[in-house]
C-alpha cells in the first residue's frame, strides 16, 4: 500500500478537506498521513505526525517514514515557523525517492515574466516590481489609478488601490471584510507611509482595471483545473466571485459571494457570451501546458480571470494551491470528486513510468 502524505503548516488547516481525502484513501490503495515539514527529524528522517485509521475512521498520532507521495498544502506567511519550513520543503522536493503531486509556481513577478513570452501575453496586466515609492508616484502621475500587491501574496492579502486626485491621493484596501480608506494630502506623506511597506516585503505594481459590475462590485471568474486519474487536465468547475460594493477584492476571504457561471453568462448578450466562453476556453486550454513546460509539473491550478467593462479578459492570478469554495458553492455534488482527485492522481504518478518531473523546485514554494 502506497504512503500518501498531506503536508500543511498546522493540523487545523483545511481540516474538512484533509479528513475527506483521508476517509477515501484506503479505497485508492493508499495509507494516509498528515504532517508538518518541521516535524521531520533530520537525523532519523522519521516524522512525528498523524496516521489515518480506515478501520476506526479517525486520526492517530504516530511516527512514520517520510511518505513516498506528498500533497503540499503549505501556505507560508512572514512568521518564524514558515521561514523554518521553507528550506525543509525545498529539500524534500529535491529528493528522487519522494514524489510531489505538484511542484508549485514561482512568485507573481516571475510568473508574469514567464507568461509574457507565451501566447497568453495579451491577457496579462502589465506588472513591474517596486523598489522605491518614487516609482509609484511616477505611475500615478501617468495612470491616475493603480494597484499594488505583494509579489508572494495570496487570498487578496496586502492589495492596495491608489488613485491620484487633483491635490490628494486616495488609498484603499480591504481588511477583515471591511473597506479601509486613507487620503494623503501630498506625495511626501504617501511615501512616508508606503516606503516602509515596500521595504518590508516585495511588491509589484499594475494598472487599475475596471473589473466591477453594474452595481460597482468587483467580480472575477474563478476556474479550478486538476489532473484526473490519467494525468489529463480537466476543468472541475467555475464560478463568479463578487466582492463588496466599492471594494477592490472579490476574494471570499474578503467577504465576497459566489454565483454560478451559467447563471451569470446567461444574462449576457449572445455575442458577448460566445466571445467570453471562447476566450476562456483558449486560456484554459493553453495555460496549464505553458506552466508545466516552462516551470514545473503541477496537479491543480486556480485561475482568476477579470472581465473588463469593454469585454477584455485579464488573467489576474494563477494559484497552484487553490481553494475549492467557489466550485463547491456552485456545485456541492463535486465534494467527493474533489476529495478523490489528489489520491487518484497520486496513484497515477506511482504507476507512471515518467519520473522526469522535477524542475526548478526551489523557485516554486509559494503558490
């Protein structure tokens, strides 16, 4: 029986999802374990973690060898534990006796650099790194409205909207499902606030795209792609995420809501619906293969697509550790399919002759 390990930074993370996978593991010929990277003993290479008992249908604390198959669901922050775990995961990814379901993606700026040389370049908002507040001031002078976001950010954390008025600069963000606004009287005051932020973590700058609906609520399309039991990319589902009125985020963690894609698209004019579906199909068909060819093997990706008021589609984000809330809210019957997917793909990998999967693993920790 193959050993299947689910790796997180704490045992509370995604508990329902991980329990669901574990409950189905035996049916796929897998013995399921749950562990933290920091719980690996570097001398014995034994792990202190949890083993799932299919007979008793619950977890038991246990010590075990590093599983041969690993599903990485680690989400890193700025805390010391994250910093401790990153080099351990990099070491695990470098080992030939361990198979990761997916190797992840690099940061947003490196990903942008890769995709700008592909056929998907027209769908990418221009992105540039920020080293100094003067670059933000220059962009505001030219564009009037911009977005800045952490290069390694996720779930909409740390995203700011900046707008230059005649004399003042308006900055807006969302925290704890609330919109927070600040008005700076001049560029000097803006830089006094912004420069420490840029110094603390790397940020990138993008033009502000008008991606709100008729009710002035930001919205985007979230698509979940995964590989099936034959290693073939399939679309599990897609839905529309809608944010708060006047907000800048559609993320569910920021208080957003979800509607079914079919419901939303049926409200469009026939020509508009056909155009958007055709463009989405082009992106979905090409993106996973470009990422795997240029970066590293993957198991799943979440794609966020913005639809501008002029009908243009924009790739806003690509995440190799996507959530499943949007898909499950629009189609709850998919729950078991999503629980089984990592196990079935892991089984496929363990039986596959293709072992040449490792590439640039050290760059792919974050997403």
